[in-house]
C-alpha cells in the first residue's frame, strides 16, 4: 500500500485537508455525528438518511457532558458555540421523537 493511500479507502490521503484539532472542531465533529443520527445528514457512502434516536441522544449527551464539565475553561466563543449547537440538536431531537 502506498503512503498516499494508507486509509485503504481508495482516495489520495495527501490531498485531503485535515482540520486543525481544537475544541471547536471537536465540538463540530460531535455535532455532525448527532446530525447524522438525527437523519439530517446523508451517509456519504450510501446517500441514505437514517434516524437512530438512541445514537443521536448519545451524541447530544456527550456534548452536554462536555458543557457541564469544562464550562469554566471555555472561551466565550466556545461556550456560545456549544450552547447554540446543543439547543439546535435538542430541538431537532424533540421534534423527531414526538
């Protein structure tokens, strides 16, 4: 396997942009996971949108845990991002589980 394709996915890894690892990208990653499980984002491999409420709730609960545990260590921008994401995800979850 070549150095350019260590993922085994057929793509050229050297050309794929990798986001900086920081609190904001971590929170956005968890939010994306929740959106996927809420059926708001299609599976990139199949194009299908599937609703998995237990997995969506799990991702949302992880974000809430982070909010509770590290609130005092966040910048105001990070705190606002997390609060806004949690509100949006919780509202979508409630709407979809009625």
